[in-house]
């Protein structure tokens, strides 16, 4: 009886072991190789969404706490240090097949990535997917090299350095702002074909040809490429062509600001406008808001390069019919006229910084003294802009006032009061009266028969406080008047 009891215990123990083993077997799942919903992962900040589908079995083996993850290999397909790029919620995925969506990291760049699927409860790992090219295009727009100058030149036996601009001119989105990026340089072999030359952010060129660079996004199509630059060798005379590019284009609109003229790189530079050397214009770039023929001479070391550009401003031309400083007598009017080539221009007139109400046309009759300003604006053409004219109207002095007597004292000190010897109207211009003025030694210092009330016209270099002069006035009928003129400091 005791033996049977012992045997029964052994059988019960074996049965329990089999149950545990069966339970363990039932807790395992098999995850199928993930199928890719894409052939390449060419991501950017505007698109980064990819999918994979996989199967697993049996569904009943999943624990309620199970999470599925997607692991990404390195660019060679190695999972030694995988990157988790997706994790499901606990218990969210319970049926097979399952489709997961994921994004790739911004550091992704290579041709042989793989993914695999893992579960957490129970633990299982799928085989790796087929490999695929994957790149995150951090910069995906055209950029500039060589400051957008389309040519470069080198002396015989020398070379020319091409560089990616950082940032360069205009709104250049320089890929150098993204340190993880790499670059491939190419040389054109025809209008539609090219050959790889080198990697890096610069290229030292010692062969003639047309070159450009692309951000290295492998087999992914990208818009991250540069302008073309044609490199030439100086001719036998030691001269090379130096192209000039205007940052605002040509023609350009000066309302956008100064345009920057840029030429090819060299050791030193000298800029010219209309054939005249521009002082201190000795850099690779020169800024201007003018029109004209701008040229440059570039020292390349053992040879020279030169080039020119006929720069044209699209802003309208205009002119004003008066001088910056004007004199007017009380009660007089100064007619101001503006002429321009502007299309449907608008005018604003100001006096002493106050807008003149109602003055909206190209002309204005000024009757007040003060500081004026007129602004001509064009808003209906492709180049919106304005031109400004400033002028002053001062109160003038009546040149031929109706005075009664011949003055014998004047004070030419520039205060516009008694500065010149002013005679009665019967002796001034138009009367043919002879005016003679002598100094104290009797030497002739002034003589005319067309007196303009303008003596002395120049400084008398007075050596004493009061200096004496003598005058003789002879009319056409022979009448003579004599006297003295005292000059008071």
C-alpha cells in the first residue's frame, strides 16, 4: 500500500512537469520577417512617415503587457547597437498581421539600413528586413558656391579653390549650417552628364571645366545642389576673365537696398566705375545703389583677371528745376517743378518737416521761406521706390532798392545789412553811369558803367578799423558827384 502511494506521487510530479513544459511552449511566439512599405526612406522635415507589416504566431501567446518595438540597424545593416524607432503601447497589438508606422532619426544617412521587430512579453525577435537606402535630408534646397560667381580662373601651373558659401549672398540656405552633412563634387562631361571628383566642403581645381557640388544623400533624389562654376586657365598673355554678379540681379531695384557686386576669388582687387578707380574698393565684393559700368581687376598671383558689368537701376529717373539753396524776396513766388519717368507717381511736399496739405502734384509755387522737401514715390511698377529732393528758400535782398542818398559808410561783414555800397536808381545798371572808386593812395580799385550795387565783391583785407575810399560818379550828361566811402569792420 505504501509502495502504491509513492508511485502515485511520482506520477503526479511527472504530470505537473509536463504541464509546466507545455505552458512554456505555449508562451513562445514566432515573429515573421518585416515587409517594408517603401523602397527608400528619403525623409525631410516635410515628410518622415514609413510603414512595415509583419506577422506573429500564435496570437494567444501574447501577454497583456506586451510591447512591440522596431529597431533600426546602422548604415551597414549591423544590429550591434540598434536604434529603437518605434514602441507600441502595452497590449495595443493583439492580432496578426500588424502594420506599424515609424519615422527615421535625423542622423540617418546610408544605403544599407535594416529593421527588425521585437516583442517584450514573451521576448522574441524577428529576422532582419531586406536592406534599404535611408537619408534624412536636413537641407533640401539649392545653395551657392563661389559667391554665386559663375566663373573662376587660375594662372598656368596654379589652381583655384571652390568653396560652399556660408552663408553667401542673398537668402542662401547653406548646408554648412548642418555639421552632419557630407558633400560630393562633380565635373560636367556634357550638358546632362557628370563624373564624381571628390568629397568635402571645398575643391581645389587645376583643370578647366564646369564644377558643382551636391549634398550626399546617396540614391535619394534631392534638391540640395549648388550652382555651376566654369573654371578656366589664364591665356598665354597672362589674362583671365573675371565675371561679376549682382546680388539683386541686373537690372536691380535699389528700393531693396544696396546690391552687392562679387567677382572671382584672388589675392587682391580694385574696382572701377565708368573707368574711374573707386577709392578703397579693394575687396572681392563691392556694394552700390548706382547705375554704371562697373569693372574689376583681380590679382591671381602670377597673372591677372578682369571683367565688367553694365549695372542698371530699375528705379525711375527724376529731376528738379531749382538749386538746393534759393533766395526770394518778400511777396515773390518760387515755382518748383519735378520731372520724372515714374509710372503714376505720388508726391508729398513738406515745409519745415510739416506736410503741405493739398500739395500732391509735380509742381508747387512756394511763397514762404524755410526748408522744403518733396518725395516722389512709384508703387505701380515692378520696382517700387522713391526719390527725395530737399531745398531751402531764404529771404533775399533787393539788389536795386529805391534809396534817396549815396551812402558814405558800409559794413561788409556778411550780415546782409549794409554789406555793399547801394546807390540810388539813377546811377545803377541801365543808366550808363560811370562809377570809379579809388583807395586812399588814389589807386583805381573799381570802375564800371553797369553798376550792380555789388561793391565790394571780395574781401578788402582791411588793415585798420575804418578804411577810407573815394568815389567819382559821372552821369551820361556829364554831371559829376564825388565823395568818400568809409568801410567799417
